[in-house]
C-alpha cells in the first residue's frame, strides 16, 4: 500500500525571506538557511496550506508524494533534521 505525504516546496527565486510561512506553520516545519526558509521535517506536513495562505509572493506549493515515489525527491529536502 502506498502512503501519501505532502511535501512543502519553496521557490527561492520568489521568496523574499519574510518568515511568515515559518511563523504561522502550526507544526513548525521550516528552518532558515541564508535568511530564507527551508522546509524541514517535511514528512510531518498535514497539507493544512497555512504556509501558502501567508506567503504573499506565492513562493510555496505542496507536492503530493506517495511513499514509493520519495526516492524521486532529494533526500536532504524530504528528511532534513
């Protein structure tokens, strides 16, 4: 059986580093590197899309990924500590 995960991804060309996604995510799924947010603990995302709602630059989208497909993603993105 495949399990569905939601992976928040950030377009760093659009992102201005306002912190709104990180400050408003109830699961605290974002860390900061080089003054911009980076999704971490992404396998815990529940697809609430609060980060998307607070992003005024439309820099975040959420990918739906099945467990069998996780190998297609960069492991540092999906499994960041």
